C-alpha cells in the first residue's frame, strides 16, 4: 500500500542541490511490455541500457531473493508512460556494458515506504529513506530533489559505469526536465535575498524587477515580496524564486534578444495568479486557468508534472514576461533565441511580412505593450502607425 510518508534531506545532501546541471537518463522502460515481471537473476534491456536483478538488502547485512519487479504505468515515479516498480528486489543499470559510462545521469523515482539500497560504481549503501544517503557515492556527487507526493529526482554529477537501486515500494523512471537546460535558473542571486515591490535586479544578464501583486478587485497589494529560495518547491534543483503576493518581471528583450518557445517551471500551492506576456496582463484564480489562453499574441499551455509542479509554455515571440502569485514558486526560465528580422513589419520573426504578421498586429491593436513585436515604431503602443509600417512592407 502506498502511504503519505515524506523524506527529509540530510544537510550534506541539501548542500549539493545547488550544483545544477544534469543530463537526461535512460532507461525509460517505454519499450518494454507493460506488466512484464522480473525476478532475481533476470536481465533485460531498455533504451539501449542493460539492466539485471539481484538480492535486495532489507536491513544492513540481511538480504532477500524473494522479491520481484514489474513494468507499470501508474505514474508513481511522476514520469511519463511506463516505469519500473521494485518490490524487495535490486536492479543494476550497466552503463559501461551498454556503450560506455553515463555522464551526469538523473532518474525520477517514487518512494512509498520501506528501506532502500543505492549503489554507484560498486559503492553500495543501505538507507531508511531517500534522504539518508551520503552526498558522495562511488566518486559521484548525489543530489536528491523532492518533487512532492512521494516523488523525487536523483541527480548524479560524475561518470557512472553502474548504478543500482533496491526498494520495497519503489518506482523508477526517466528524467523529464533538467536544471542544466535553463537559460535563467536564479543561481547567481544571493541566497535568502528578499525583494519588495519596485526592486530592480539582474540575473545572468536578464534585466528584471519586482512589482505589486494585483488582487481580484484590481487593487495592488504593496507589501508582498520575492525571495530567493532553496526549498525546491518548483521541483527543480538549485535556487528558485518564491513569490509571496508579489510579481516578478523579466525583460527578455532587454537582454539583447527576443525568445520564442519559452518555458517556465512552477510550483503552485494556492492563491490567485497574475500573468503577463508582452504587456498583456491577466488575473486568474489558478495556474491551470492560464491553459489555452492567448496572451501577448502567444498561446499559453500549462503542463502539470506533479500535483503541484509543472511547466508554463509560451508559444510565440516573447519580449517581456511576468508572473505573480500568493503561494507560487518559479524556476528554470528557458527558450529559443529569435534572430532579429531585417524586414520592418515582420512581427513573428519568420523573415517575411505576411498575413500572420497582420493577424498578430490586429490582435494587439489598441494595446499598450512597450517592447512587444507588434509595436513596430517603438512608441509603447500598437496603433495605426504600426499598421501602416506593416502594410507598407507587406509581401516583402
């Protein structure tokens, strides 16, 4: 039976969480038959990685060979599609025997009680919970990132020839997201920094500021703040921003480029939301309420990963982006740089001026959106002057 047991990070493990970059890990088990069952001495391959099963160490020095594992799809490791469930058994991934060592692997897990085994490069350890393992195993740094609801992520920094896991109610899956992919992860900010509304700051070359959170009746809440946190409530490693009835604004264009296909990791724990893209503001009752909206000429998609965490995806050209919350955490802002167009009127940045650009401009017509791509003359709004610039270059 699953329970609501939670785990506590050791001090040494928590200190290593800020180390950052990790890479996608295999196997993912999506290429193995659902329901397939394994016992001790069985072996298989998934995603090109060989894995095998052996005795589980139930308590220090006491082993059991009566357990089993099976391919599941219940989402207990908070990953996607299929996963591997362990019940009193020990599994070893042989990276060295599958084409070479894996550098900086990261694995999603779900722990719902019972003891655990963890081994890296033959250095085996027993523990009562995921947070009990040392910060260095087999010459690699080990970072345990709790994701909530029994789930977590094991980030390993170093070269891994073999890695083994044992558990009684333990699930394993692949990694879906990484801190190393982030363009802005807030790692350069001072830990525990608290910023009231109206504070300007720079993070990794990104001009940013804090501002008032807007309440449901349009009234600004002026006493909130934005804090730099290591609580990992946005389900990422390293530092994050904690928004307590406050808003953070990032001026991406101010960093020298625009971005598209922008993603922002979030952890939502209640309260209302402010969200703004390219000067187009929305007030919503939850993060999920943003899903499917077009804001600042961009389509918004909310992708939950756990009950509390997920990604806000912004499809379109993003010059400025802002989010505010009452109990909200954000981390790992990333996207693709947009090469500036040489064509005046090329609103969507695809190199020509066509009906797509016209429709984008019409959607923003009459709005104030300083820095947005529809503001072709740069005067802070979208009006007839911008329309005339576009029409004079239409078809180019």
